[in-house]
C-alpha cells in the first residue's frame, strides 16, 4: 500500500452522549461510503456550474493532496490542493471519479454544489505498516502475534498515563491503575499473565527505538501508534528483556509539504464516584452512643472527614502545541506541552512541562539519512495528599470528633490506629522534583539498492529529588514523643541513566517478482546505572529552615534523639547482543521468519553469562491461493504459527525485584574492631555466590488466524498460546554451614501460562451520512506454578497478601506446585453459634470455632485473578458529529473485602464502622476472621468512556481543521461486589485483595479542543 506522502493528519476525534434529536440536527455533509451510492432526485436536477469539496483519508481524517477528480466520460478534471480542496465544473447528474494512488477509486454522483469525499486505503486493514523490532512489516506479512493501535483508535479524554490511551484496546494486555485518577500513582502493565516470581513481569517499553524508554517523555498528541509484540516469536529479537512482551511506541514525525501547526487542549474535573458507607455522626449516636449506651463516645461534634479530604475545586488542564513541516530533503516536528493535574484529594497534584523535537534529513541522492529525537520532561509532584491511609482514617475516625481543639490546634483521637490526616496536611511537606531526558540519533546509509547499514545511539536520564519535613507542630513530633517536640527532615536523590549503541545491516531484495527476502544483522550494547543518596536528621528546634539546613538538627550530637540517617548506593549492568532476522515472502502466499539473538549480561554467573534466544514463525494467506474462489465473502484468511524463546533478566536496575550482583560475593558492614584505642569498621561476606545463576527462559508457542469478511467490513484475529517459563529465579533458604548467608538466589521453578485472545473490528452500518464502527477484544488466561523445587532446594509453597492488624490473620494467598496463581487459602465459613461466634468447617466436615481450626483444615477457597477480560467500543459518525461508547470488563474472579472484614464488624468499635456492622453483619459478635465469608464475586462491566465530538468543516486558508469534544469517564460500574470498586490490582501475586486504605474512585468530565493551522 502506498500512503499519501503529503497527507495532513487531523487530530483524533472524541465522542460523548448525545440525544437522538441532537444527532439529527447537524448540517454538515459527511463523505459517502463506497458501499452506498445515492441517486439524485427529481428536485435536484437543477444545473450546477461549479462543484467544490474536500477529499480526506477515511482512516485518519487527513486531507489528501494531489487526488484526481474527473467528470466521468469527459476530459474535465482537477486535483486537490494542499488542504485537500478542489473546484470543478460539473452538472447535477454528472458522476465524479475520484482516485489517488493507494486508495480505492470512488464514483460520486453530483447532487449539490458541495461534496466532501473520503477515500478508503486499498487493503487498508491488511496492509497497514506494523512496527516490529528493528524494522517494520506490512500487516499482511506478519507471522507473529502483534497488535497495533493507531491514534484514531486511542481512548479519549484526559489521561494520567500514555498507557491509558490503549487500556482495553489490545487483547491480553492488562493496564490497571489501582489508585484510579491519582496523578502521582503508577500504571501496572502485564501482558499474557504472570511469568516470573522475582524478575519482573512488565513488558519492555521501546520508544522510537530506545529500549526501556520513559513514559514520562510521551504525551497525548505526540504519539503515532502503539505496536504490541505479544508472543515469543515476535519478542525474541529483544532477548533477555522480552519475557513480558514488548510495547513499541512510535511518535509523530514531520512530513514534507506545507508547514503545519497543531494545538490540543482539554480541561478536566473529577467527582467522587462512590464513597464508603461508614456511619455518619447521627448514625453513630443512634447505633453506638444510644443503642449500646456508650455516652463517653459522643465527642460533641459532627464531622465528615471524608468530605474534608476531598479537593472539590480540582481542575486539571493539558496543552500541547506542535509545529511540523519540511522540504524535499528534510523534515521536522517540534512540540511543547504543559499539564497541571490535580487529584480529587487535597494536596495531591502534579505539574509538568516538556517538549519533543524530531529532525530528519536525507542526502547523497537519498542514500544517506540522518534522524534525531530529543525529548525532555520536568515535573513537580505534591505527594503529601492522596495517601490511602488518610482515607482509611476517614472511615474509622469517630465522626463525633471535631477536627480542631477549642484552642485551634488539631484534635487527635486516641482510638486504635488513629491519626488526624488534616493535621498531617497542615504540618508536613512531601514533594518530588523530577527531570527526564532522552536523546537519540540514527544514521543510515544505503550502500547498494538492496543493502543498507545504520547506526543508532541513545542516552536516557531520569533524576528526582525528594524532600520531606515534619513540623514541630506535628503530632508525631510532640514533646512526649521520641522527638521531644522537635522537627524531622529528609532529603533523597535518585538517578538512573542508560546508554545504548546499536548497529544493523539490512537487506531487502525481490527476485522474479514473487520471492521477497529481507535480512537483518545487528549488534547491541546497553549500559544501565543507578545512583541514590539520602539523609535524614531531626532535633530542629523551630521550622525556620524547614529541610534546607540539614546540619541544624541537633540529633547529630544529641544521642537522646532518634539517630539521623545517611545512605548512598550505586549499581550498574551491561548487556551485549548479536542478533539476526530473516523474512521470506513467496508471492504474498507463504511467509516465514526466523530470529536468533545471542546475548550476554553482567547480572549472571560466570558459567551462564551468555544465552541464545531463537524464534521461528510462518504464515499462509489462503485467500491468495488460486483455488480459493470465495473472495467476495472471505477477503482475507491467514494462518500463523510461531515459536520463540525469550529471557528475563529484569528491565530496570534492581527496580523489578531482581537486583544486580546476585551471582557474586558481596561485602557488607559488620561491627567495629578496636585497635590501639581506635575503632575500625569491619566488613564481611553478606551474600552467597552462585556462578551458575542465569536468566529465566520462556518458550512460547502461538497459533493464530487473521480474517477479513464482507469486503473487510468484519476483520479480526484469533490467537492461542502456551508459555512455559523455566529456570525461575527465587531467593531460597540456604543451609548454614556450608553457606555463609541464610539465603541464595537459584534457578529452579517453572510457570505455565496459556490462553486465548480474540480481536474483532466491524462496520455494521456504512451509509452516506452515518457510519457505525465496532471493536471488540477478549481474552482468557490461566497461570499455574508447575514446580518450585529440585534435588537441592525445596519450597513447599509461597504466601502473599499479608492481612493487616489486629488479629495476626496471616497471609491470604498461597501458591504451591500445581496451583493457580492468585489462589486464596483459608477457612471455610460454616455459620455462627447462638452468641454470634464464628464457626468453620474442619477437614472432616465437622464445624469448630476459630481457635480449634488447624493447618489441616485450611483449603483453597477462591482466586483473585480474572479469567476473562473483554472490551467493546462503539463509534457512531453522523455528518460532523461522532459518538464513542466504550465498555470493558473483567470476569470470573474473587475479591477479598478486607474493609468489610474489619470495618463491618462491631468489634472495631470504638472506632467508626460501616453500616453493614449493624445490618448484614449484625449477627457477628467475634473478632475479625479471614475466610470465604468475605470473598465476593468481582466480575464487572464498566461504562468507561463516552465521548461526543464535532468536526467543523471550515473553508478557510488559515484553519486546517477544528474538533471539539466532551468526554466522560468511569460513568457506571455494573457489579455485584459490595466494595467501592471491583477493579483492583491483578497484575501481581496478591491479586484480588481490596485493602482497608484506598484512593477515591472518580468520574471525570473533560472538554477539549484540537485545532490545526
């Protein structure tokens, strides 16, 4: 497919709810489909001397420059200008023939003096370009499991993370924000389930060729596409970093032609979606003070602490301005952005600005290409507000307690685990200043027509400074505390950087018009480093200096105060790899691809520094066979099969669970040794060496089928996969002696993942002024631990999900050989006795009290990992309007309602409790106990995004396009779960536990504008 070189892209459309009468009131002309051609009525037969209009790309909305418009059966013709506009002399009843290279020709009857035309790319669905690793392929040539999401399909509205743009868009990709819209929380990303206990499970992020790229450096409006390498045969080209899959992010580049300016902006407000059902002050007096005759618990006020913690004036706004263009030999694109993101909680925000610059130039008769990217982001985050424990206090703090004492100081209640969060907001500082930078350059030389060589270098740097301060007025610093009424200060610095150099040789040759061969040989070097430093001090007698004079704290000389602290650290690692790939295409019918990567890592033992990661995949396009005759219905039918091996040595510097140097003997500090009156620090071994330590290795088999039906109005892909990850890394207990330390890292375990993924896209209705697009993704997954023991090291089971105090309830999740990841393990509820005491089933079926239950009576009672996930996107276009309705859900999993376990029990008094303590749980007269009584069905469907947009059809030489939109997110959740939100952390081994602390879930409403000049 030949794309329009001068295609001027329109900004993405966004949609919302609209009344049917409003939909029918538009007066803009929408491009007719080539599936429905209208005919002029008798009232339209009036002669038209001049016809004007615009020609656009049906996929991108961009203007098509140079398209030919001809009056059928005549010599009258014209071409579109740089804005896609045309003028032609024609009569009513004439037929305009519109064509452009790479697009399907259309014939449009003249029925009015104005007509706007959209062209559909030839074989658009199967011939789009897909970024692979170190190159790209046509979609019709891809033999692996690869999903692509283009800008026009991104989620709409204000996004806290770039990954939110594709949440629910890729089957098998799980994107979760466990703290909702908190602007300072992270995004959990997982592809095709869990694969490692210690080495990290997140996909490798590659941004414009930089492995391990920072998501802080890409913003809405700058992203062209996401390409997700899901299976081993696609990800093997990245070797030891491809176990969790690979996400390739491509940013927008400049295009030759008329200079363009684009501005994108939105403003957003957050509103509390659902609040917990704790007792109000009036209910507390009725149920507790009066109902249980406890007058001493009435503290005389009526306080809604939850409401006091909410930032009702929150307003977030985002701005991105870009300029792009170029000439025959050079192109550029530069953008600057600013965002002020305010959370729903007080003192919870993030302000950031940054920019991105891309420049490309060709020379030597187009044989030499130089390209460079520079990006930077600077942000300042207020981390003080929005802590989950603050909103836990909003539930449990006595609602009859005032916020302030009569003298204006903050009132601190003395119940279990109590503190006044508003006092902390007043008397503390917790901030982070962060800067992130990346720069890269690529030089490519075409030696001869089929052979080229390129060199790529990049530098990525991320640094942040933390500051914390607790005032002399803070409750934890009070005079009768260890701090003796004096203040505390902390400062920390964290720096990571990476340097990458890669060189490749590419070969692309077609023989006898049917045999296409492409080859790649490459070398890769990457150096990663981490440095950190922090210090703390206390004994500040006033707040004059805050944390800007650390030496003023008297704890340095006063040993009656808590000890000051000072720490520094550095670690680094290197990766060196040689890799190659061969793709063969015979007559667009048979395809085969083979990959080999040999990689070495300094993280592993002397005996296993290097490893091999092969892959092979093949495809067969059945519809291109001569014997296949049913092409009017089945337009595309392809079978794919792939097998690939990837490794896991972690993606980050010790930030993914497995740190550097674990194969070596490390020194640690011991006591001091006196010699001649001088005390010397001693050092000794702190770890056990393992020269056989190596990366985890995943072997994955993938079978898939791609299809297109009814002139590609229904397209999709179905994939089946089996992944076996062996040599799982785990920190085992080591016998002493002979081992020096108590633990040692070793490769022992095996994890099995398998699943099914389905992706569908359809156009149920395509008419002259109306079109309905539907996209569906769905997947099923199952994760199992096969083994964790061998003849040297044994682990009967692993436990996760430690439950909070009080009660010493232990862990909620157990993982043992042969068991599924995320399985709850505990007691089986049998009822209550006449006094409201817990009864549980024993192994023999009899019942007993909690104290009579032993280890043999415990069993598996549920699972917190969703078995199924699905999403459904509906997009309706009517003339200039478009409406998107996006739903997604997770199914067949359990949630442990920890909040109800404690707050729904009257034993939690005198702290505040849920209404359920006096309604559904009123019969409980016993301490909290973990059992299947508190496991609930977590399945849900969210109405996640509704966007209404309008695209103005402006006829001006100054404004290229203008689009306005209104978006609402997290509109409704359909679930039987009684907690706040059934969407929880489900990308780790402690999935499905709804904790006592939380960040409020919100609905967000945003209004935005995209305009091009």
